[in-house]
C-alpha cells in the first residue's frame, strides 16, 4: 500500500508495509542514510528527525502514522544552495563530531530545542539533549548549542578552532 | 574453560597467540600477534616501490594517470595534489587529519592540496612502521634495535598488520612513517630541482608545494618535479624538522572528516547499498558457546518481504527485502539453542571462581621486583588489604555491526568498518573456504569501535562470509542492538586482591593478585617507586570472548591500584595527592603531571559539604594522564560528577584540538562505565539487551566542565585515543569516598552506592 508524505519539502509516496518504522523507509526506500539506526527502541536518539516540526525518534514510529505529514531529516537542514544550518555551522566551528554516527540525531535535537526555546539555558540543554554519544562529545555539543544561539559557552571551554591553511 | 566458546570462530585466531612473558615496561597486546605469514618485500618506512610484479600490482591500486607514488603512504599528482594513504581507519579518533599534518609539515606541502584517503586492504600496504613502533614495547629496546628494518617489515606483513588500535597511529605510523616519508620526499624533490636548474641544493628552499631558487627567482611546483623525484632513491634517515620549524604539527587544524558528519553525507558501513541488495539480521545462541538445535522456518517465510532463512551452526539468519522485513521474520521464529554446557555460568559464580583461584596461590604470570613476602613479614609494618571487582563492560559503539557481502564467480567482496582490513580478509577467506586473494575488503568509516572491531573477535565476518556464499545477490547483514549487547566481546569481568605494607608513612611493599582471562603484565606500567612489588595474574576464562575495551587492561588495573593508593594514604593519615607524590620519583614526568592537575583543580581548597575530590594517575600507551574529579552523591545514592580536570603528557600533541576531544571523550566514557555499566550473566546468558538496561552516560550527567591541559614535554610521542580513560574511574571512586566516607570496591558505583 502506498503511503504519501513529504520529506525535506518534497512529496513522496512509498510502497511499504504500514508498520515499517519511518527510519527504515527513510534509509532504505528513500536513500536518506544520514538518519541512523542506533537501538530501535527510541532510547538513543540516533534516528531523530522532525515530523511536522516535532522532534521524533523515527525508529519507533510506523510509517502509516506519517501519512500526510512533513518530515525533515539531517539532509533537509542544508539549504538548496548548500548553505549549512546555523547549528551545523556551529557543530563544525566547535569541532563536535568524533565518530559522528550520533551527530545527525544530536543536531536534529539541538535544532528542535533552539526552535522551541530561542536561547536555551544550561538546564534546558540538560533536559532536552538526551541522545547518546558514546565518544563523549557532550561538552562540545553544549558549547556548540550555546554558540549557535549567539551565547558564548560559560561552563564549557570552547575549543580554539583556528583554521590553519599551512601557509608559511 | 578450554572449549571453544564459539564454534564459528577459528580457535587459532580466537585464542591469544602468546609471546614469551615480557617483564620490561611496555605493551604486550595479544591482538597484534594473531594470524599467519604472508610476505611482501622489505622497507625502511612505508614500503618502497621497486620493480617487481607483486609491487607493481599494488602500485597500480593507487597510481593513476599523471600521479607518482613514492611509497605506500603517499603520491604526488602533476596538478600538485598530494594524496596520503592512511593504513588506519577513521572511527572518530581524528588520526587521518593528524597524519596529514605530520606528512605535509615535513614535506612542506600546501595543506589545501593534501587529500587523505584510506589505504587499500592489500597486503602490500601492511604497516611496517607500526610493527617498528610496537616492537620495542613488546621485546625491549635492545632486542628491537638489533633487528634489521627488513625483518621488521617482514613481521608486519606476516602478522599482517594494518590495525587501528593501541593508540598507535600518531606515535608509530606518524612518527616513523609519515614524518620520515615527508622529509625524504622533500629531499628528493629538492635534488630533482637542483639537477633541473643546475644549482646547488643548498640554494633551494621549499614551501607550499614549491621549490624556490631565491637567487634566480625560479620556482618549480612539486607537481612538475614529481615524476623525476619519484624515480630517485629516498634517503633512509632523512633530517626531520625541529619543533621550532613546525608549521602544522602542534597546530589546531580542523578535522577533514567533520563536514560530512554534520550534513548526513558521511557513508558508514551500515549505510552501504548495492543494486539488488537484500538485508539480513541474525539471532545467535543466547548462551555463548551454545549451538542451534532446530528451527522451523515457516513462520518467518510467511512474513511479507522475507526471502530466506539460513541456519548457521550457532545462529539463525533471516534475509528480507529490507531490515524491517528481516527483523519481523526473525521475531516470528522460535529457534532452539543449546546452552553449550554453560548453564552454571553467572556473574557471582565468576567472582567466586576467581577468588578461589587467587586463594590457590598459583599464578600464571608474575611481574615486579624485590621480596614482597619478606617486606610484609618485617617488624613494625602496617598491613592493608582490599578486594576489588569489575564486571564485564560493553563497547556500545553507536553503529551496530553491519557488513555487506557479495559472492560472485568464486570471489567474495565485503564492505564495512573494521579495525584491521588485512585480518578481515584472512578471517573471511577462512570462513568462506576461499584463498585470501579471492576476498576483497573495502574498508569504510566506523560509527565507533573502542576495541570491538578487531577482526580476531568479530564473528560477523564469519557470518557474512557464510551467508553471502549461499545467495546470488549482495546481502547486508545488520546486527540489532539487542544482538550487539548480548554478544559483545566485553572487557573481561575481573577481580583483584591488593595487599601493602606501610612503614613511617611509606609503602614498603605492594602485591596485586588479579584474576581474569588475559595477562596484563608488561602492558600496564607500574609507576610508583616502591621497594618490593608483585603483580600476579591468575587466568580465568568464562564462556565469553573477552575483547580489548578502550585502553584495555589499564582501566581495571588503574581502578584497582589508584583506589588502593587512596586507601593506603588514609591508612598513613596522609593527603591522597601528597601521598602519591612522594612515591613518584622527584622531577619525573609523572610527578609534574600530578602536580599540575593538583594545581589546576585547586586541590586542598575547601569544598561544600557532601562534595568530594578524587585524584588518580595512570600511564598507558606511552602517555601519562592524571585526573581530578569533583563529585557529590544524589539522594538515591548515585554519584553526580560536577567537574573534571585532566593533565596529559603525551610528549607532543600533533593536533591539540583533537587531542583535547580524545582525552575528554575518554574521560566521559570512563565515568559512564564506572557509574552505571555492567554486563551480567545468568545461566550463561547475558541479562542486558539494549540501552534501557545498559545505561550510557548522557549529556546531563556528564561534567559540563572538563579542563584538559597538555604538558609539551617533547618526550617520545605517546598515544591519545585511549590514555584519557583509565584515571577517571578511580578518581570518581575516590571522590565518592571523600564525599561520603564510603569506599566502593565493586563497579559499577551506582549499584553499590544504592546497595
């Protein structure tokens, strides 16, 4: 049965079993592999996307529930002209990722938090950022969120990311 | 337990290939010695190209039109692009960028025209420089110094060695391979330019991938010189830059891999796809060592999208059109597995068996010096004893195992992320019953690893080989998180009895008796100056396959020793920092690291009631790290970390921005394990199944402030990926003891604090 919804501004129709989690439709039917599989029980957040603007762990939502809704994935954060979202830019400036596997989900969670709160407090960051990062990038995630909202990190020292070009 | 716990695993590779006991300070890691011999030429660093058939085949893997390879590590194109081939794989540790900094700096290459790629999984690219680095740690400096380079190169290829691990990329591949290659190629480019211009080499300078003759104003690009320079013989011992001459080494260069990791475009093993590919998932025997007795395939085959059920000796595999179909098919099955005779295996039973072994007093290995028993029996000493225990812990890499395999025309091709591409080929070949030349492995980036992805403990290599051989299409085998948690190759459950004698506030003797599967002697250096020491290993093997977990044995041995140092300080009535300090040689690097962390953390200054500070220092992988943790305890008894400090002496930091991330990340991983992580066994099977019952520390519980400081001692370069991990666990346990007065000697702290 075909199920229609939109992904990153484009209408799609997929022939999937209705109970298939949105995650697998995104990854396997729509080839949007930036959204990751981590646990399958909505515990780690690696699969986080936005559904009608709401932060959603896509591994635990059947695609049938997405019919008619608007999904945004990590690939949809980047503008058509290639300009990165302010949060993605902050992530690069703070050199957040290590293995990088959880970072799509972390970024989607951070974008949702900033859209909801404007400039989140440390306590709001603590409460909202519940995605697991095994590499332990949490201090830089915190400082990147603060930097993205124009707020310098107070508790976490931001790394001095001075680009080096190698010129003499 | 002598039986092979997993019938799918080749005994020779699963079991440690022991070398003679090494009593010298250094690393002996069994994982580097697995495998059998296969030979390709010799070399000084990297592998030099010479005109023989096998090497020209290897050379053809990297050299395209207008490109000139100098050795296995690099090539220069006529458009000036320098390409570095990293034998190490990226799983977040940032070594690709750092290796690039080392090569480009010595080469005086234009950083913007440097490309970093993965070395092909071909035996010609085996990492001799890594063998050269590890050898002194395994065999001692003297013995290693006597070995000709050609012999070391031979060893690397015989292992075969292309690993990512042991915190080795920078200290060995970088220091031995990349820097020397860069310097030697630069010298060859200068020689070529001197000939072309008819001027003495001494009048030429290099910068930004150009050779300049200042007197005449003539400039030659590296791309113009590459063809001629590549035909020259390279100096075997080129002059390296001094620290003052570095332009890239030691600088906070942004990592090359990061942009693709923030826009979703990075392709991990689990993301790989092929036209016509199917997806499979697997359930192995819940009890490691068990086998598949029977399974009725019909319920799975009735699920829409399921195409095939495959029975392995110890597992059942379902192949579907996609992961969801395969998962539903697998869930529909009721396979019957044996318990392999391990039904009595449990967490308490393992601790009891280990205690009995230690009490028996027959160690498998002993390190140390002096007469500990005589010191214990001496008049007027105060004896202190304690027993410590750590559970199995899981790597929990965020990307579950996923390998894609395609068997066609007698050849097997595999795609995915593993810590040693060459061993992966060998293991897959053996499982598939193929010649290794008929197995291709395409390494991809990894969503974490932390020791879980060493081929000698990775059963999914066998599984994909066996599954791919049975189907005509490409198939991606994906482990569920449950499979991942229940079939880990955990840091071993381990326990130790520690005993020391004190006289006049000083330790006169220390004995550490530890029971676990692997022997750690020679791996974890003992740093304190104590007249008599003894560390005895008692081998205990459960039904689990034990694997290296970030920083390997330094984690539990660090926890034992550094917790006990606090207990001894208390027994001596002294401050834990000052007590450690006086047992470290005056003026030593260790003492400086300890002093610095005490200074930065405000050690000794007053804290609010209910808050405590803990300190610990551990050396691992050639790097000395001291950490201070400030913590309190929540109402439910769980520890809450407030602040953390780390001071690191790894000799030289190649990329301080990345080094800071590695130390902070290692520290957080250690806190996570210390506070809440445990894999427990009941009736031989793992109890935990997913992140719900295997809690990983989250952002809210990680210290918001981690102060990482590097001492640039210029000593021999040490590792950076692992050494940040060991001290945090004992530092936290010590902080909790300082805050509450309760000494917790069994991990995880959470369970014990609530008990």
